[in-house]
C-alpha cells in the first residue's frame, strides 16, 4: 500500500492468461472494494507482448493506466494484470501526483509479488493410434509436457503444452511416426 496526501493506493499483481480471467478478477475487486474511488489497471498477455489494455477508471487521461503499464514494460512482464485500488483521501494530487502514486503502487505490487520466469509454451493436440501410445507418452514426459486433456476415442488424443525449445524435436518425431497434430498457438 502507498499513501500520499491522505489517499490510499493498494497495488495488486496477478498472473493471468485470458481476458475472461482478468474480467473475473476485476469484478471481484469491485465487490471487495465497493467503496473505493477508482480501480485503475493495466494488463498484458501473450509471449509476443502485443495484447494489452490500459484503464484510468475516471482518473484524468494518462494519469493511472499509463504509469501502471509503464511498470509492466519496465519489468518486461507479460501475462500480468496490475490493478491499483484508490481510496480518495480528500486532497487532489494533481497530474504529476497521480502519475507518481500509480507508478509507485504498481512498482511495489510487482516487487512484493515477485517475478516468475515461465517458459514460452506451444499448445498442441495430437491424434494417433493407441499402438504407439507408450512411445508418444515417453517422449512427451522427457520433454516436460503439461497435459491439458486426454479424451478416449477411436484414436488416442492428447492436448498439451510443451516448452517452445522442445518443439522442433517433437515435430520431427511426430512426422516420423505419421502423427497428426494441431498447433493452437503459443502462450
């Protein structure tokens, strides 16, 4: 928490992977802090770091969401939501005061939350004959895959995440085994 001229600024950092998840968090924050004056935020998603949003929630344009996003950029973060909850303390902070308060609150939120290095993951679904399941599963385990789903059907199917640096080896083996795959993207 950061206090300035009677106003309280509570900065919170969340690891997020979708806009739907972000909306849920923001809705919950408004429920928990219904007496707050503002809940300003910024988020960035995806390994390419191109999908982002900035929100001043009624504060003068560029005084809240932009400094929050500036901290996301400074720490080179992605898949993150930074929200700053403001309880007005009766004294106007002015443009520079607001920018400083939101920047400082965001920086403290990031530092308190800690930064977690997460490898970029490729998202795949593969479909293959049950006869080669032992080889496929052995390879995936060796590559530190993260299983999402494995429904049973006429053919074996596995949906998973795989560290991007293992993708080339996987694709070579899948081609060798004539296994069909769908690449859903990266995250």
